[in-house]
C-alpha cells in the first residue's frame, strides 16, 4: 500500500489531495484518491504549489473535510503497511491534519522508500521520487499527481524486491536495514532514523521491531505485510487504459520473440516478468531494461498514467525513425505462450 499527498501551501495541514494504491504480486489491484477541503485559516493556495500540482480552490468545492477523508484512508489501508517516498512528509501531514481537525492520530505502521533507495541505490545526487524512478529505469513517475506518485513509490519497492529475489515487504526493508516507522506518541511519527541510530548502518540486518503506542485509534501490529501475498478479498487488477498506446502500427502480428529487442513499462507480476524474460531468451530475443532507439517491442503493463515515460520515449523514437511495436502484456505473453 502506497500513499501520497499534495498540499495547498507550506503548512502541512493544508493537504488538498491524497492518493493511495494497493499492490499485489507486483500489480496494482485497487486505488483511492480524493480532494480534501482543508481549513482556509491555514492560508490559500500559493502559486508555487498550484504550478507544481495543478490543483486550484475550484477543485475543492464540495470536497470532504479531513475527518471524513481520514476515515476513508484508514478503511482503504486496512491491515496493510504503508509506504511513501519520504514518510516524514506524509505522516506529518496526517498527524497535523488530525490534530487540527480534533480527531485521533491513527497509529499507522510505515516504511520510507526514500530511505530504502538511499541504501539500495547509493551514489545518486538526489533521492527525489523522479530521481530514483529514473535511476531504476522504471518510467513510472508522474510528478505531483497523488495516485501516480504513490504508484511510482510502490513500484520502487517491487523493483528492488525483484532484484534482491525477495517477496515480503518486511524482508526487502530488512535487507537494507530500513526500520519500520509507527505513528504514535499522540502525534507525529517515528522513523528508522529517529528510532535507532544503528539502523543507519547498512550492516544491520536484524528484523526491525515495530514501536507500538497505545492510542485511541487503529493499531497495526505484527501483521503479515507483503509485496506479493494474496489480498484478503478477491481483488481484480485495475484495467489498463492501453487503447491509445497499443496497436499503433499496421505491422503483421508478432509470432515469436526471436530477434526482437524487448522492453517493459508499467506494473508486472514479479513471477510473470521473470518467466517472460526466460521465454524471451529461449526464443532468441533480448530483454532491454529501458526503452532505447533500437527497442523493437514495448510491452505495457498495468499503469495509471497513459503518458508513462517509457511510452513517451517510444513514440519519440518512432517519430525519429525507429519501429517500436507497442503491445499489452496479455498480447505479448500470448506470443510467448505464457
């Protein structure tokens, strides 16, 4: 479960939008988003914020207040852990907004993908969401769109889990000594850096222990948190809007991966992606980590944004003379016999 907020101004309780996505087996199966009618006593929209996320006061007309949105967030999260890129920001938004609204601060357990990225992908000049997304060559980053940002953060975990051949979220975080953070102490949060300085040492590999604080709210404690586990209720993957990005040419049907140079973009089940790579090699094709001018097939998985960087890059290359065929995951996996 990943979460992302936008604010109207520098006040953390001026949250004006939230987005969450639920990931199972590397695929988005559910999502939630809402505008938030924050207290105007905290100030109006500043120009810089509006330019970044495009949200205006008109978007908040009729939007629910924080207390209502918070209940929807808690209900949507359920028993999942939460991940966010820079949880200090997102968790403090929840804490301050709840305090101002006069409602209990929920006791949410969470992990920070920014801290994870610092340890798993060392040496980057910056660790903004778009920087890590680009470094991992995922092409999922939609800046200042709540659902898109949440999805991009979630896919960072999925990618690093695949690279480390791990499945459970707690195993991925434990591999890189990222401690679990827990909302509590009446407000605010505790993170891996605030809980224990030894957690900064990448040699620390012991399983992180949650800090559980008694609050009059939902407590998440010792739960089976997974990146690849089955959901409690049968959830169907969110349909992929691919009508505008596949079948863009009149080429004859693709019958085999032989001789093809193939890239993936969007969300894929980890097991499916591994099986596809093996089939591509068996049939004499080549898997390319990112979209390049010599890519011949771009396979598009589950995504929110129809203008993923990989799709935009493929169109740009095609405009310059490349011949990149765009296919949905189902179409391509049919070619591979999966």
